[in-house]
C-alpha cells in the first residue's frame, strides 16, 4: 500500500493505493466563513434559551443553524476526505459517500481555467468514458488579483476585452507546482500506468481540446496538462507576455514532464495535431449572441432587485431584537407608554403585543416581496440557461 499527498513523490505502481489530501486555500477560506455562521447560530440559540424574552433570537438561531448544517456536510464530506486511487479506481468524495471512476476510462486530465462569478480559476477536471467532464472543485487555483499590466495597456478597449492579456497564473511551472497541479499529475501518472501509450488518455487528450463558447454560463478560457503543455481554448488568441509589467509571470512554453514519467511515454509529451492547440487571431474571437446578452441583463436586473428586500429584512430583525430587549424592563415600558391607570407590567405587555403584531405584518409583507422576487429571478435564470443551450446547439449544427 502506498499513501501519498500532492506534495510528495507519487508511485505509479498500477496496484498502488494513493490518497490525495487537502484543498486549495480558497475553500479553506469558505470553511472558516461557514464556521463563523455556525457560531452565530449557536450563540443566538443560547441567548434565546437563557433570556426571558428570547423568542426572536432563538427562532433566528434555529433558522441559521438549519442553513449551516448542509454547508458543513458539504465541507466535511467533500473537502476534508481525500481522493483515493485503489486498484485502478478513483474515488471522489461526495457529501455522504463517494463517486467511483475507472482510471482506464479516463480520456483527459488537467486544469481548466473557467470564468465563474466567485471562483474563477484553474479547476481540476477529468473526462471519463461517459464523455462528460467531472470537475473536482476543491482543487481550484484562484487569484485575488489580476497580473499588473504594462504601461499603456488596457484590459478593455471600446467595450471589447483584450484576450491576448495573460490570465492569472498562466504559467506552466507555477501551475505545476500548485496543490491542484500536483493532484492532476498524480491522477495522470496513475491513469497512464494502467492504460499505457495506446489508451484514450494519450490519444484523446481531451484536456487539450477545449473550445471557447461566449454564450455558455461558465466560459472555458485555457487549459494546463500534466505532461508539461498548456494553451488557450480553441477560438481564443494566445497570451502576450509583453503586455504584463512583469513578463516572466506568463510562461506557456512546454516544460519537461515530471521525472517519474520519463521512460513511460514520449507520446504524452508531444501534442496531437487534433487536440486544439492552434490559436485564433484577436479579431476572430466569437462574440456573445444578442439573445444571450439580453437574457443575462434580465437575470442581472432580477438579482439586484432582491437586494432591497435583504436589507429591509435585516433591518426589521435588528429592530425586533433590539426592542425585545429594551421593553423587557417595566420602568422603560412605563416611560414609553406615559401616564396610565394600569400597572406598568400590563402596559409593557400591551406595548409588546402591538409591537409584535406590527413586526409580523411588516415581516410578512417583506417575505412575500422577497419570495416573489426570488421566483422571478429563478425564472430569469432558467430563461438564460435555455437561451444559452439553444444558441450552443445552433452554433454546433452550423459547424
């Protein structure tokens, strides 16, 4: 049995048992944020259970805890447990189990740069015999900042993006040294040792045959392969390192493969003419369809429409929690109510009753508006998905 992490030397014995631990830093950051939410939920539960008038914080604590538990299940179920290679089977952790993929069926392994709303970066991706890519999101190389550009260079000119500007960490050696790159190399080595040079991993090399689609929801821009090559998706121009303030940050030249691959196959080091490495000219880049652009604007509008409801509900909760604690004191209640012929406790109860009814009505109206906005937002997103798929199908048929 052989156990290894991406940072160590990896055996390519076909019968080896390999464990690939860890995740990239961005996912540990999300884990800390989710833990903070959990602490807030537990604190509200404790406060609500110990205070006399703690119904509001207790209910809020239950709500936050109910939302946090599934997040914890995803984090601990998918990110903490290792990827396992055992007897030619790759076991990918899921929330409550694992997904099994045969290494003999893999036709592509590499890092793919995907443009996503929050976690754009180089994501580990494999291709199985089902012809559907499998993304292993825990191994995603992200960057908080774009590379600094050279003097006079702009990312957008006239509203059109300059695709020749290098992407963050678009560097063969840098990606190969990351945790994600080492994990991809481990999978590549193990799969190649089982398939040999005649297998689909070498002859298909689907990690090198990516196509840029401007109408897709998550755009694929570039790829990196464990055999030492990287390039842009077909339809995009090659990067120009001269447009960076530090040109050495961008290095896409082929490098020798990992030392443990030497002697296994020289075919893996030589790109096939059919794997899509050829680049396009800057003025040949496909543009987004007007139909998809319209659908995206509608979806963005519905997303911003829900923001006032988030703020209003948050303010309502703060006022409710604050006044609940304030009017618990009988003297404060009597001062608020003014001179009255009834006992201060009775006045306090009456004030609390009317306040709660007002907040219930306000909360109900806010919740109704919020739910309505979410429904319209879901419809707008579904329309965006349908439009993107329809354009993709029509474009494929034309080709």
